[in-house]
C-alpha cells in the first residue's frame, strides 16, 4: 500500500469485530493512526493488540463506549478530538434485530434507532466542526441494502437503516462547500457474527474484507472525486 508522509487519522466505531474490524485492519496496513471504539471492552482491546502486533507501524488506540448512550458518544468524541482531527470517520456501529412492525417487541424501534442512527448522528456532529474548519475529510456511514429496499421481517431494523441513509444523503449535500466527502455504504449479506454458524463454504455471502477494501479504495481517490454510494451484494444476489 502507498505510504503517506503524515499518517491518516481514522476514527472507526464498532471496530472490535466484523466489518469494523476489517476496515481497521485495512487502514492499519497503510500505517494509519486509528482511534477505535466498541461496546465490548475486552473484545476491543483484544482487537487493538492483535492489529498492533500485525501492523507495528500503525498507531492504534481504543476507547470502550456504548454508543446507544449520547453521553458515551460525547465522551468518545471528546477523547478523539483531544488527540487529533479525523481525516476519516467510519460510522460502523450497529446491530441487527429482526421483526415485523405489527408484532415486534415494544421499544425495538427506539433501540434500533439508538445504535443504528443516533450513534452516527451525534458522533458526526461532535467531530465535524474542526473538519469543517480544516475543509477536508471523508465520512463513511455503513448503511445496508435494508435501507434501500424494504423486505419482510425487516421492521425496526430496516426503518433505522432507511433513516441512516437519509442522514448520509443530507450530510453529503451540507458538506459539499467544505471539501468533505460523504459516502454511504450499502452491503448485502456479509459473514459476521449476525450470521452465527452460517456455512459459507460455498461462498454464498461476502467477507467483511470485501467491504473494507471498497471503503479503503474509495478513501484513496482525489479530493475532487466523491463516491456518494457503494452498494455491494453477494455475487449470487441477496438471500
């Protein structure tokens, strides 16, 4: 990977596993400075140590936080700004809970919005002012194909992802004058913990590294180019 004189400053939420961890590894390989967040403290520090061992040239720091809680989001944002101004923010924290609008448990919509939408909304607002002042940066938000097309049993999860897509689209329009790129990433099925013991020996669904590679490649384009949306699905289509 191409090296830069100054390591890129990269903030990633939901970084202890799955897509977030794969994105962290891809940026660590270029020697970036990473500021990672996840709810599970043990898993987060284990990921930090693993990546630091694999990529000793990278600077990797971690801050455990439950991003369903606004105060925790603010604490993580303040921690990041106390050390750097991000070049790249990856809003990846999220959770999947299936359900149908007419029958899902009371409160599911609120909890899905808290982790899938409000975490990205509040953290982005916290980190943006110095990025706007500097007039550069790139914000990636990991959305979902569930935010592009409704499907049975999508319920609160799909609603929250439609809202997250709307957040990213509005942000894109707002930040054009400030030289900050905004990209919404819409993955289909990816082999993460959400799929449990799914047998992927036939390569039916994607690897987390597929999403990470697309994010990294998009971040390397010239400042005058902005990929607004990335939609990536399994080769054989959605499940």
